[in-house]
């Protein structure tokens, strides 16, 4: 009885172990593959754009401060050059 239950279990859940069972293998069509690739690319694009937007918003103040600092350095160097002459 235990052998019969085990044999039925193998047939039901592991059809490749049984010689007469037909294997049911999911083979996606070309349109399904294209659809999944499209969904994957769109999700990657959305993730990248959202992360870039967050980085830009987060670093916007830092970029403005760096530009002001760079302008002040250029101005100080120009003042030093004109003062030396």
C-alpha cells in the first residue's frame, strides 16, 4: 500500500519519472517572450529614471553650492592676478 501511494505520488508530481506519462513543459510563444522582454525593459527604464531623478533632487543643492564655490575661486584668482600687476 505504501509503495502504491509512493508510486502514485511520483506519477502525479514527477511525470518525468514515469515512462508512460506525458511531460507538460511550458514553452512560451515568441509573442510571450517579446511581451516579457518589453515589460522587463520598461521596468528597468522606470527604475533608472526614478533613481536618477532622486539623485538629481538630492544633489541639486550640493551642485549649486559647488558652482558658487567654483565661481568664488575663479573670482579670487582673478583678483589676485590683477592685484599682483
